[in-house]
């Protein structure tokens, strides 16, 4: 999951206001509704202890008008009288309104939104070239155009006469060369834009020709659809459904693969966790976070461990299960925080990946809702320390 844009939230101390609003309904009363949502959210922030300057900054952000077209929701994060991050959301928040005043930014709801929107490169293909479009969690935007260098001949004739065979061969060669150029452009765009999957639109023969010429390592993330097209006025309603289905399939496949890795890295049942390449349970994860050993954090926000209380200091590795563990906190005035928020801060600060394990995946891993793949097992760490 691409969460690097959240690191700016940890450049300054809290406490933090975190607000999520569903703003998808657009009609003649939309502006009045936004104003009401802003007032209600800020009343809730004040009731939870938010300071006046931060509450006012949140109100100004939420009541700002007009809003971008296609916005489905808001996620506003503010502290000390300043809005630090205010991304428009292309996916509706699960609840109409969620308001938090806490020591750390409340990011759990954002995981659900980001997890539904892997970056998707859509290629609208015809015989002469392709238009590329990137669909992300924030918006859809043009991502380039490729025109094949071969523009003729493009259409085969119906005759089988000997005199037509050379012409038919020229048509085949033209299709092949243009398909190769389109495939090269798609591969380059995927690498440059960091797209997670590719959707090919167009006639069956054209998209199949491009698909076959893509690099082998990319083909597993490619989906073909007969809906949508490059021609002006082509309907894209059914294409949107196909893109949504492709994203869901991608997310499930990715999550299941990562859970397989996590399952393989766990210590066998009854064995010591020492030497294991995975950790689960709040105490083990807190220790791994303090040692910067989390390579990938796995979170089920609905799990019981996700909302357990831990204690945090000003730095990402200052986290402890109990307030009395001041030797780990390095802070004389630690603050309580949710375990998932504290571990997310530690993971993002050290460049770790984050996987939101989707609730529809029928697996109880990680136990309690929190787990991690580790950068190195404990026995390797201890061996290296002993040889120094």
C-alpha cells in the first residue's frame, strides 16, 4: 500500500484532530450540507478536548467551497492550529462522519480507503495506438498517448486471390509493429507511475496482441476487457465496473500472497518465537518497532489488538506496552495511543510496507489483528551482536 504521503504527519508533535466525512452526495443543498457537517464535526472535536485554534482550522478546511468534482469524501488531519494534510477521497468513507482527537493521527479508517484503490493504468487501444489513463485513490488523470509509427495498411480484404497475399502480410506486420510499440509504452508508464495493475480496453485481437508483447513479469497484473474504447463517445460505464472488479481481485490476490509469506515465517506451533521471521501480538510488535525491525506491518483494524492502548513518546521508536517502561520510551511525559496508530507511525518512519488485511479474507491471521514480517530474525541479530 502506497502510504509515503502520510509521513508528513509525523514531522510535528500532537495532539491531532483526524476527521473523515462522506461528501459524495452532490445536489442543490450540497453547500449547506457541508457547512452542517463541518459544524457538527468541530463540535465533536471540541467535546473531545480539541483546542480552539485547531478546531477552527478544521472548520475552515471542511467548510471550504467549492470542492473538486468527483470528490467522495474528506480526510482532514490538523494539529496546533494548522491543517497538515487534507486529501480529497475518490472512495466514500465507511461511516458518514468519524472524528478523533488523539495523541497520534488516526489512520485506521484511511487504510480501508487506500486499500480499495490500487493505482490502475487503463490503456484504450485501437489499431493505430493507445491512450493511457492512471486511476488512483485520489483521481483519474491522463497518463500519455502512443501512436504507432505504422499507419497503413490497417484493414484486411476479404479476397483470397494470390495478388492480395502481399497486402494481407503488410496488414499483419503493421498490427504487430504497432502492438509492440503500445506494449513498450505501457511497460514504461507502469514503471514510471508505479501502477499496480493494467486494464487493456479495445477489440479482442488488438488488446490480445498488446498483452502478448508485454514483459513476462507484467502480464500477471494485466486484465483485458471488451468494454470502453478509444473512439470518442465510447461508453465507459461498464468499464468502470471492470476496473473495480480488477482492483478487488488484485487486492485479494496480494493479501493472500502476503498472508502465505507471514504464515511461512511464523514459528511452528509450540516452538519459541526466537528466530522467527514474523511477529504477532502487541508486546512482540512493540519490541520489533523499537528495534526498527518491521519490514511489513499487517493490520486488521477490526481485530482486538488494534485498539489496545500503548504508550508513546515523541519519536516513532518510543513505544511501550506500559507507561512504567520509561527506559524504552525516552520521554518523561508519554501519552496513550492506539496500538495500530503507534505501530503505523513506527512502520512508516522506517520505510516498512503496510498491508490492510481485508475482512472478507477468511483467515484469522494475524492473531489479534496485528502482525509483522521482520527484517531479520532474533537469532541472526543476536549472532551478529556476539561477533562484534
